[in-house]
C-alpha cells in the first residue's frame, strides 16, 4: 500500500504542480461551455449598419403597413437607455411592380443585392389577401444572400400578416377587437407539487418551475462529471504510453508490481480530479451565492458527485491505463482514444429524453448501466423532484462492482502490455490478454 501511495503522490505532483494544470483549470470550463458563454457575452452585440430592403407589393395592400412598422421600429428600438445604437435601422424602399416578366425585376434587384446597394428585397404576390384563389399568386418571397437566417425576414412576417388579418376581418364584417378577445391566449404555467409542513400542518402551494433548475443545473452536472473524467482518467493513456516508450516503466517495475504501478496511477488520477472539482465547486458556490442563485446550487447532489467521480476515475482510468500500456507510439493512442471515450459521449446524445422524463423507465434503466451511471444519474438527482434513493445507491453499487472488474481486467492487460514492444495494439490481442493474462 505504501508503494501505491508513493506512486500516486508522484502522479499527482506531476499533474498538479505544473502551469498546464492551472491553465487547464481555467480553460476547461471555457471549452466545455464556450458556446453558451459566447452567446451570453455576444447577446445584443450585432452589426448596427442600416439595412435597406426593397419592397415589391404586387397586391397594392401592404406597402403602407410595412413602412409604418419600420418607422415605428426605427423610432423606438434602435437605441439603448444610454442612447447608443444597438440595432440596425430597417430602410424600406418601395419598388413599382412592372407588368412584364417578374424574373427580369428579380434579376435586377438581385444584382443590387450583390453590389451591396440592398440588403434584400421582398416580393408580395397579387393574391396574397386570398391565398385560396392561387397559391402561387399569394406567395411572398424574400430574396437575400442568407435568407434562411435573416432577422429582417422574420420581422417582416409580423406587419405583413397583421395587416392581412385586419383586411380579411374587415372584408368579413368582423370586429378585430372581438376576434382578439375570443382568441386571447392563456399560458399554462409550470408548477411544482404542493406540500405540507408536518410540524404545523400548513399546506404550501407548489413553486413556479424554473428552466434553469430543470435543464441548466442537470446539464451542468453532466458536463462537470465529463470534464473531471477528461482531467483525471483520460490522460492516463498518454502517460502510461510515454513511460513505456521512454523505458521509465521498466525502472519502476524493478521495485513494484505492475498492479501496484497501475493502482498508483489510478489513485493519483482520482486525486487530480478531486482537487480540480473542489476548486470548481468552491468557485461555483461563491459565484451562485453572490449573484443571487444560491437556491439553484445542488448542494445535496455533491456527496453523490464525489462518490461517483472517484469510482468513475477508477473505472475509466483502468481502461485508459491498460490501453496506454498496449500502445507503442502516440499514433496508437490517437487511434484508440476516440473509441475508448465514445461510450462516455453517448449520454450527451440522449440527454434530451432523460431531462424531459428524469423519473421515467428509460432514464432509470439507462442510468443504472455502470459506464453511464455517473453521467446520467447525477442530472436525474439534480432535476426537480429527484429520484428514489434506492436508484443512486444501486447505481453506486453497480459502479463499484464494475470498477473492480475494470481494474482487474485492466491490470492483466497492463502487466502484459507494459513490457511488450513492437506489437501494434489490436482488439483481439487485448481481449486475449484480459482472458489469459
């Protein structure tokens, strides 16, 4: 045991006492949540150059409505409270619709878009008020360089369809106010379950459901666990391969057994993950409390997180160390790295149905698969309502048994592969080492 702890300390110091570890602590959350962070930082930061849009209204009914809506928007929505321009103005340019072939006009306006004179142009069909008469005549076309993702196209739908609705109601002799009252939309609010205080007998209504609590916190727990596995378990493959190719492993094996060597690396990897997770948890707790989100912080889930993480590092780390011992070159580790990590990526692909029904049978059984338990059980525990206590306990037991099996199988591969040279890793060979030692 002393040799294992000594090797674990060596592995831990080699990982933690480096600038790379400090840089990794900062960069890992940015890489895992970079897309979300980018959307938050860039929210509201858009190009403010004015956008000129040509309008060809072959119906003769909608030009005034679009012009009025654009003027109202430009007057009230372009600047923030401090007077800075934060949105582009929409400049609508009415264009007379000629009687000749419409393709000629479309080509002319398209050339203006290509030259940068226009941002886009809109063509409204002559039968737009009565689309049942002619589907082609009621067509509204928006022509732009990137029309599918164009914000102006989405904005135009409101004034155009608003005026069409008014015209149709007036034609039918129906008051718009009556229709608005009759079609008033009442949202269905998401509420938690009511509860009763057993001491006072007072019944409390359920609280309003929060999307951050239902989606944000569970997903953060899953990505947090994945990040800790990437920091504590995944590097063991390259670490073992390097020590094997540099003949360091042969020197170490002169004083310890191969199993003790591997266990030292696993304990060191677990210590690295515990150190990094403790830093992240402390920073996240302080940030959530100071920003007024302390109620969303999953304090009750943290004991489960640390227990699952240690077992997960042993479970995944044993596999990584064994594969590293079977490799002779960095190219071999690159070849085996993705297949080895692929099982850990599968929970990310099935996260949506898990979050929609965290207490459902699909979520329950998938989260009890040992390799997926740390990545699926934690989001379920962090979701509103939680899960019955027997499920995380059973998942923990299953992980423990699978971790023992992984360490045993990994130790057999580690013992043979560490001293094997010149033989490229093959799945059949690795399985033979597991079965025969």
